[in-house]
C-alpha cells in the first residue's frame, strides 16, 4: 500500500467534537463504535500500540468517519509507535477537517507537527509547504493567538540551526510569554526548553540550566502532553550533554528512563533514550549496562529506524571497546558510526593513538577541529587534541589548545569541563618537567570527577598524580595512587590502562629475558605511546628508550610495535 493510499484510509467527519449525528447522517456500525471505545480507553491508558490498532481498525469500517478528536489521538498514537506515514497522513486529515470545522488553532497544531516531523526526516520541500500553511493561519489569527505562538517554534529552531542563538532566545522567550497569556501548557514548556538551549549556546549556563530544570518540573509532573514531554526530555538531556552538565544529564536521564519504561509501546524516542542511558552508565562506571544499552540502540528500534540515534549508539560502543582495550572492535564500531553520519572524533583519534598511529590521530583531530565552529563542538575535541599534540611533540599547539579549553570551561562553568581543562594544564606541566606545578590542577580534576561520580576519569587522574609523585621523589605516594587506580581499572575491565600501571614484579614470570625496565617500556609501547612520550613518562632520554625498544624487539623476535604488543598480550607479559 502506498503512502497516498494510507492517507486516504483516514476518513474524518467535519464536526470537531463528538456531537450526536443528525438523522441524515450514517451512524457508525456497532463494531466501529466498539473499536473506537477500545481506542479511546487505550489512549487514556497510554497503551499507544493498542490505541493505534483500534483507531485504524475503526477507520476502515463502513460507515465510519473518525471525528476530529479521535483522529488527533490516532495521529499521536501513530507518532509514538514510530509510524511516520500514518502520522503524517492523519495530520493532513486533521488540518483539513479543522479548517472545515472552523477551528484554525487545531489546523495550526497539525501544521506544526507535520512541519517538525518532515524536517527531522529531511523532507525539506514538504516541510516548507507546511510552514507556508502555518504562517498563513498565524497571520489570519493575529499576533496574540495560539497560531502565532505555534509559528514561533520553527522560527526558533531555524535560528538555532543557523547559529543565531540570541535571535533564537528572543523568539522562544517571546513565544513563551505569549503561551503564558494564553494559558497553553504545552507551548509554555516547549518554548522555554528552546529558550534554555539558546541560553546554553550563549554560554549562559546557569540561566539556561535553570530554565531547563523548570521545564522538566512541568514534564515530570505530567503537565505536558506525551508528544511535548518526549521532545522536551530529548531537548533537555541533549543540552545537558552539550555543556558537560553530567549531574543533570544523569538525573533527567533517569527520569526519562522511568517515563519510557512506564509506556512499553513507546517507540519513537526509545532509541535516543537508550543512547542517553549508555552514556550515563559509561560515565558512572557501569560499563556492562552501557554496552547493553548501546548495543540495543545500535540495532534500531523495530519499526522505527533512527539513523542519528543508531550512529550515536555505535560511537558509544566504539568508546566502550576502546576503553576496554578491544581495539579492533572499537574500529568496527566507529566505522559503523561514520556510515550513519556520526563524526567519529575524538574517539577514533584516541584509538589511533592507542594503536601507535599518533600521526594519523594528529591529522584526524586537526581536520575535525578545523570543521568545528562553535565552542561546544570544539570543547569535545580539545582534551584529546592536547594529549595527542604532546605525543607528537607539538608543545606550542598543545598549549594553545589548552588555553582555548580553559576559556570555554570558564565560560560554561560546568564541573566536567573544568576537570578536563585542569587535566590538560597538568599534562603540559608534566611534559615540561614541572611536576610540582602539575599537582594543583590534578588534585582539582580528581576532586571534580569524584564529585560527578566518574570513577574511570578519576582513576586516570590518579595515574598522572602517581607520575608527578614519582618525579618529586615521593615513591610511597605514587604507589598509593597507582594502587587506587589499578583497582578501578581492574573492576571496569580497562585492560590497557591496567597494563600501564601493573607493577613490574607481577610480570616477571616468564618475562622472555626482558628486564624490569624493558617490561615497563613494553607496557607503554602497548598503550600506543611514542618513544618520546615513553621517555617523558619514565624520565629517560629518548635515545635510551630507542635502545630499550630495540632490545625488546630482539628478545621477542618481532620487528614492529604492533607485533610486540600482540606478543606481550599473548604471552602474558602484560595484563589482558
């Protein structure tokens, strides 16, 4: 059946409410009435699949034409169960019937939903047509109308897409004030969520997050319709991730999870919800749950394939595989993410570094940074850029990127960005041989990651603290920091990190003739470190490291760093 045929199968009567038919009208059959009653009851229970099935069944019966209230509910049920064709077809019928019934505000609402969904699907020509219809209705109703309020939503979205965040905030705030005067709860919440996102993109973090929190209070209290609730959940959580407000992202993701779980039939937003769950679980150290959620989301929700959510899920799988030292699996996941349109950096650059391909990592990140125009987009790349620039010996560029990261962190004022900026500054100090100066930013970064509840990130800082303590002659302090980090890495399954901090004494058995120092060097080679980076890590000259690497190759009978790494894992020279 074609999309056009499906749209034709939604029949709608002109009256806008369930008024009694005149004697000249055909009454619905008892079977149709039964289907409608089941549909209405299912809708009130938020059993979206049953509601859609019964509405659809009723619409096929003769004589039966759905009334406007029923058809609007059928459209919502179609949307929430991922049936785009039926959703858009129903909205076309709602629009026409609402105009015929003299209720233009309902026609405008149908136009808004059609416009937004078509835009998300990339059907710009049809979306443009609906924008013209919506604009016409708004102009006819005047500036102090619900129709005019609806029109502001796509205008605010368009301003955000163009990067005109001040204009987006103005439009959304004006629309919110109008929604307040008209007592339209859906628009009150939705327009404020757009204004909050625009504020965040202006680095007005406190005000933006406060506005989003207010929106979420309304949503979690059930004051918004299901469609608006789903959209606001996604807007708020994505906005929190953008500015690294992980504490709020975790709180609202838990709320979204509960909301989704209470509606098993919900399809349209479930993939996005699973990706958010995976991201928060990874940050919180629950890598098994993160992998389970990301794997489910990467397959897509049956009947509703969302390429954006699937791309994000594959990227998340890539991150998890990389952190667990499963480098080939990580590469495959990043490739899938790219095929779905997801930018693979910084993850794939860090993978290349772990594979010993630091130049490839450097050039990939350089390209990604050149394309990243906004502060938020650049903030995602800068921590990895500092790390990799130091690995390839580009100290001045690393310093510049660190300074840029610190400026963004100061503007956005969120704990995670502050921690990342402090780590970057400490890395520069350590690279320059100033371990004493590195201690302050490292202690701050550790405190912030602990407060956020990010055990892996905190353990990584502890490794750097151990390095600084070693350089300052505090071997006992270094041992304590490494032991604490090792326990976290072991629990999480972060094999490469665990290998890098494993004491040489535990690796001496069957060491194939390698000295303790050579085992140390081999562990760092296996993490993808260059000879220059290893020299800095172990406080040796680069020439000495070159000699150690040459000796390792000779003793193991290999001719490349990759082969040495594979041999080490295969023969238990480093922890797997």
